[in-house]
C-alpha cells in the first residue's frame, strides 16, 4: 500500500494548492482532491468517515516541502481506523 498516486497528484497540483490552501491540510485519495481542513485532526476524521480502513494522504500545503503529515501505521495496515 503506497501513496504514489496521491503524492503524484499533490506534486502535479502543488502550485494551485498553494494559491488556495496554503497552510491548510489537504485530503487526497488516489488522484482526487477530497478537501482542505484547518487541522490535521479534521482531515484525518474526514478521511476515516469517507474511506474507513483505506489509505489516504493528508498533507499540509506549505511552501517548503519538509513538513508532511504521515500516518505510517495506517499505510502499513498496522492501525485500523474506526469511527
């Protein structure tokens, strides 16, 4: 389970995301932008509600690439999200 498609989408749309959502946390599933949220927690809860125990990307939209929200336990299937 990788986030390759999600990361490709983020990279391809980074400029437009910065224009509109700088500082917010975006939720991306496959090659679809799901939404932008004020907090990482809000994005995570929205992802769990919509996708359950599937992988999805939450990434803060920043000018510098080094700050990223990761949930490796979810990606690896170690942690299962439940609402």
